[in-house]
């Protein structure tokens, strides 16, 4: 049965045909009863070849749920199965056989007649509406990914080329009904190379499909899905590709040609704290700040100000262009705003940034971002602000950016906010939460992790702020690019099972600057960082 609202594009060929392949604009229904726990998971693919991300998904589902997980093929469909720019990029950048977008021959591990479909959770990776799959496959529950409102992966090309955040959805089909259970807008940091853009997006698709399967199998709560976008233009013919590539290619060519003469970097601003007001009324005019600038070989970002043992210090990421690695440095601030010289205080063989500082029982603590090491690390000052020792690894085997803590005095719970990524996806569009009864843990994941997928307001951007009994969380706006703006979200509900927040204000960069992405207020000062373009010859 084709759900209401599906636009059909028929032209049957090879058994299953050439459509329909536009997903239904189906609302999520929260009151549906979950199906019985499946006996197995079956991933259905075309009979000739599939993308590598599908094979990775099979491994992920098998490890996550401990259920037999098989690949079953159906007759191949006539389709635009290769994006025209792929062959060109393969010649220029290599074939990218390790990426999620690489093509692999289909290798079924089971046959259709060996599966008890009514007891199976079926993952539809064919790129077609599940309603046209063979009838026996539709006896169980089916989850199907959608790509910017369509079942076909080629639908990603339009938003990637135009700069729009692509939408990934997961639609559940059962007993003749379909509904949207996952929906997210994604950041795509490397749009200039289609292979890399697809790799990142398919990595996030794995996360979303795993979350949908977890929801159906265990009842895991999920964040409210972003609705499917309006029906997109169906990719068709050389004219479509030529116009898309031309519209996107010319601006990219201009940026590439100007690259030797410009560099996007960051500087830090600090000022005496303004009278307390709602974060929604915050004014961050660079003219009102004193700027802490770096030399040609580095940039400064991620400022945090902290006072301990009578010393006020401004800590920040000190990024070296030569090594492509950051360390943590600081300057001492006087009450009048006078500052000392930058001093490096914490360096590791891996990149460090975002030095979140806080007090714990009179001791100065720091959690710098150490995602390059796959850890969330807690440091304690031995001699503030110069010497720090590693106190503990709070969470291991994790790629977490911009870890930000918040202690709720009313409940005695520690909360940890971070942009956690996996499978090569971007950290610019996601938020995960952890909680603990003690600072040193154990830290437990929020039941709905990742609690948010949205490039416009997910990634943390500094300490949480309490004002008039309300709790505000600064976040980055990465819709058009990393650190393009600052967003204030008011947290409305925060428990180990539920998280809700609403955007209350957005702050764009002022004239002459290209972005801002970290704000803090402490020890009588306010700090922020500003992104800008520097026009100069870069070796």
C-alpha cells in the first residue's frame, strides 16, 4: 500500500521498476505500540552493488543488538546509481575505496526464502519505496532512510551543491502504514568534494538508522524529528547535473583561487562584564571588546575566563598552523583589563581546544577538548594557572567536541553536554548529554542520545547561564559553515530520559567579521571569539 501523500513516478522495469521513490510527508505518531522484539535483522540491498555505508551498517546493527543480521538482495533497479561527478573526482582525488560512499559488490548472506519475514526487522537500503518491495518482505516492520525527502541517495546532490543542510529521515512502515521516526538536518563541512560530503552524510545515516532500530527494539526515546522537506527536484538528465555543477562550481572555484591570499582565523575579545540581562539581549559588538590577537603562524579561539587563588586568567585554544594542532594557553588579566603575555600551559601529542574551566570543592578544574585522542579528560590545577595534572579520563572511546559541564544544585546531578560524532560524520550538527552523581563518574548516556541533530543550534558554545530562574545554553550556528554565529537555547526540560530546549535568540557576526562561536562570563569579564578573513599571502 502506498501511503497517502506519496508522489509516484512509475516506469516499471526489471521487476521492481523505476519508482515510486519520493518519501511520504508522514507525521511522527508517538502512541504507536512497539512491535514484538524481532528474531533477526535483515538489510535488503540491490542485487548488483551497494554503497559501503550499508555494509558498515550491517556490522553496527549486529554488534548493537546481538541479533542475527543478514543481507538479502532483490533484483537490481534501473536508476541513477552513480552521481556524474563521482568518476571525475575519483580520477582527481583517488577512488576513495575506504569511504562510506565507495561502491561494493553485493554479497548476500541469506536468501529471501530462508527468512521468516514476519519476525524480522527489515532495513530497506534499496533506495525505493518499501511498498514496491516483494510482498513477503513487507510482512515485518521496515525502516527506510530518506535523503532530502526522497528514498534515493542522489537527492543529496542538490542540497550539497547549493549549500543547504541536507535532510536525512527514517520512515517506519508496518501493516500498511508509514510514519517518520527520525528526521535531521545535517552539516556538511567538506562540500567542495562530493565523495567527502557523501561520506559524512552516510556516516550520520548509520547513526540515525541505528537509533530508529533501537527505538523499535528496546523502546529507546528519540528526539522530535525534523519534518521531511518539500518535494525536491528529481535529478534527471545531463542538463540537471550541468546546471547544478555550474551554479555550485563557480563560487567554489573563486574560493579556491583566492585561497593562497586569504585565511580564515580567530581572535579573542574580552571586556568588563556588562550589567546582567537575558542572554537574548546580549550585544557582542567587537568594538566594545579588547582584542587578543595572534601572530601569522597561529590563531586564538575558545576563550574561558576563570579566577582562582587571587589570579584571573583568560584561557584559550592556541592553534599552530604549522603542526595543525592546538594547545591550551592563557593570559593573566588585571582588574583594569590590562593583560600579560600569552603563556602555554597544557600541551599533548594530540590536539587540544575548548578549555572548559570550573571550580570543584575549591580546586580549579579543566576539561579541554581531546576528541583527537578519543577521550574526555579532566585536569586539576597543581599551581594555577601554570601547571595541570591529568586527574581522570571521564569517558573513553568517544569523539566528543566542546565538552561543557553543568551542576544542578537542586538535584545534585552533574550534566555533560558535548558534540559527539561517529562513523566519520560531522560534529557541527549534533548534541549528546551524559550525567553522573559524582564529577569523576561513572558517566551515563542520556536515554535519547544523540538528543539533537541540527546544525543551527546543537554544538556547545560555552558555559550554561542561569538568569531569573531560567537556564540558557549557548550553541553554535553552523548552518552555512563552522562557527558562523551564536545561538541561545533555553533548556525547558532536562532529566535522564527527556531533553527539551527552545531557541530564544541568534547573534550574527558584525561587519568585518565572519563568525563567532564561544561566549563566557566570569570573574567580572565577558569573553567571546570572532572569526575573520585575513587577506595576505600564505606560504
